[in-house]
C-alpha cells in the first residue's frame, strides 16, 4: 500500500513534511500527537482544489485520504504489531463497557501503528475478513476535535476507515458523533432514525475487538518481550534534526511471555475439580465457587488532584484470574539472584 501511494503521489511525503514545518505558521497549529491532519492528505490527493468536483471525488475514492494519512504517519517507524495467538483471543473477546478511556490513546507508542488481525472480520461489512488495521490520532484544526482513526485493510486492496470521536463518553457515543459529522459532510446517506440507531450499534460492537487491541498496546503492562517502542516525538533530538522515515519494518511480538502463561492457565482451568457433589473442595460458606475471573481492564489516575494538568490516566490489562482454586491459593515465592559488588 505504501508503494502504491508513493508511486501515485511521488512528492506526497515531502509535501506533508513541509506542512509539518509550517504548523502554527502558514498553516493552523496541531498537537504533537497528531502527525498531520487528514486535511493534508485530502489537499494532496485533490491537488489543492478549493471545490470538489467529479474528478476530485473519483480520486479520493481510488486513493482514500484516510489511507494516505495513516501511511504518512506509519512510514516514520513502520511498526507492525503481531499478537500471541492466545493473548489475542483473550483480548478480542473482552467487553468494553462504560466510558471509553480516551486519554489512553494519547499513549500510542508511535504516530501510527499497524496491528495484524488474523481471523477477525467486520460484521457490519458482511463479515469481510480484516488482515490488519492502522491506528493513529487525528486533530481537526477547524473545531479542535480529537479522533482515533482506524483504517481497516480488506480483501482486494480495499480500505475501510472509521473515525471515532474521543471524549468522556461510550463507544456508541463516539460512533454516533462520527455519523453526525458524516451527515454534515454529506458522506452519509440519509437514514431513518431507526436505521441510524441500528447502524450505530452494529458499528460499535464491530470495532470493540480492535479497540481492545489498541488499548492493550497502550497499557503500562503490555508485554513486548523486552524493550518497549518509543514514540518518535519523545526521542532526544537536536533543533535541526529531521524526521526521517524508517528504512525497514520493525515487528513487535506482543505477548511472548504472557501467551505461554495463559496457555498454562487454560490447561489448569480444564482440570478444576467439579463442585456438583461428586468431588468436593473445602471452602467456607462465604468463599466463592472455584472459577476464573474474566480478563478485564483496570485504570486509575495518577498525579495531584490540585494540578489537573499533571494528572495522567494509567491503564492495566488484568489477565484471567483464578478464584478459589486450591493450587493458586498460595502464590509461589519468586527469587531474584542479586550479584554482589
């Protein structure tokens, strides 16, 4: 895909670099967590046309600006995230209830990440398989809107972009706001209120597995098997340093330690004694039936309450937890050898 866009628009990446240099000067300002607003990609694909006609819309259909915006940010680091199969299965099955922890997405380890998603599909698109997706943050200079953009890769080089509006609300509300903006931009066909509500629910449930994968990558205890990826904007750099695209792809194996531990836990889970009377487990009246608590998210705020600007939302992924299973009642001691001076 990167080669396709580079051939069609050979000067695109230099143009976006110049736009970044003009940020807050000749062009509106945007925050560091956004590599370049999608407006930059639209301007390149339409050759800066002030009004869109048939030819401009045809070009945007052939070369979706959402894909160019994702590629522009992704090519800087070229990070591909490949999940352990067992961890992947646990995460995509997790619910995502309540308000979306939107602040966590600002902890993306790169301007844009690419996540492989073997076996996943989009129910709202007749269950078309999704080989992977890009995830990056978008800022709209017109109204200061923050978005998490997911660009799904479908068969036959098709892409499907989703722009979730970020704020203190649920996934459904993020989708509803996306649809409302599409109506304003005339990108959404006229729907009855009933059809709209159904589309919002279907879209919301479809994106949850992918959102969970992004949340895990942004969590403080994400398992990358060693070094964590470092966002380019947080690397030490001189005043005259330039942002240069990565020479090659960097693959991040996610869950190389957690995955085997989960498989071991699953094997143990299958041998939990029955409580139907045939076998008994010593437990008090108040103790719970032996079971595994489902994997879930845990988030909390750090920093002084008196200084809201310094507070930060921390997200942790908690794996399936054994409850009331004898062999897990006492945690084993862990010994860390320490070398003498």
